[in-house]
């Protein structure tokens, strides 16, 4: 599925690009999360901006969330961990492919503002964890996360460095439509968490090619 999104991104950039140059960018992102899925998301991403008619731009992006913590997944399954041991968390990663429409406004010699909205597709993976249960025995937690559909929006400012290079800072919000099923493999205990919302900042640089 990730390969399909990558191919679609490349095709879209080629089809919709006008005479203006396509830009390729690299960005770092940080988001906080409301919900039980994670506490914060840290990501690195690549994107292309392809000019459309008027002040519109088509953005295709691939972001990799290389670090997030699924805190106390055993609680979701209704399990109590032995209190003599520090609470155990699960580490995770997520790959996101997305496409969005960006509209530029308030242009001047130094740069411009832009706002955008788009949709993405995310695949998350979390580590299995094993620990002691309160009262004796152990738990072995496995989390099965369904692929997410992501609805996103952003407001950004792009500042020109020279004719080809520019920087971009943005605030963004993304709502993940997904379901995570948490199971203890040593018992029948299980639990589910659903959609979550992440909001934060990103900073990147891009170059026209």
C-alpha cells in the first residue's frame, strides 16, 4: 500500500505541475496527542510542491514518525501491572503518505502565507511488551493497529532564502481515523482504543528543481 501511495504522489506531481518549478522539501515535525494512543509524535518527512492554477499548490508527502510511546497499554486491556515494577510502555513507529491542496496568500518579496487541507494514509507498528501482573503471573501485550485514514489541515509561512531555496514553518492538526486492539496473549484480556487527534509544529526547507 505504501508503494501505491508513493507512485500516486509521483504521478500527481508530474501531471499537475505547471511551467513553474516543482519544489522538493525536507521537514521535521513535533505533535502532541489527545487520546490514549500516544503522548507525542516526532517525525521526519519528504514532500513535493507542484504549482496548480492560480495560487494553489498540490503537495505530496511521505512522513516517518520514528518515535512515539504507547503508554501503559496493559491498562487498555484491563490488566494491573505489579506496582513494584516501573510502569511499562510500548515504543512505536508510523509511516504516513498524504496529499493536500495548499493555497498561498499575502505574498510579498520576502515570502507568503499558505493554508492547506488534505488526506493521508497511516500504518503504525508498536512493540510487544511482557511484564508481571499484580497478584502473580505475567502479561504479554500485543497491539494490532488498523491502518489509519488521516484528515489534516495546516497554516504555514514560507520565507524566501534566495531564488531557489526557502524555509517553511507551520502549525498543523491531524485527526486519525483508526482502531487499536490491545490483547494479552497470556489470557483472554483485551481492549480497544479508537480515533485520536494530533496537533503541533513543523519546520522545513525546500528547493525548486
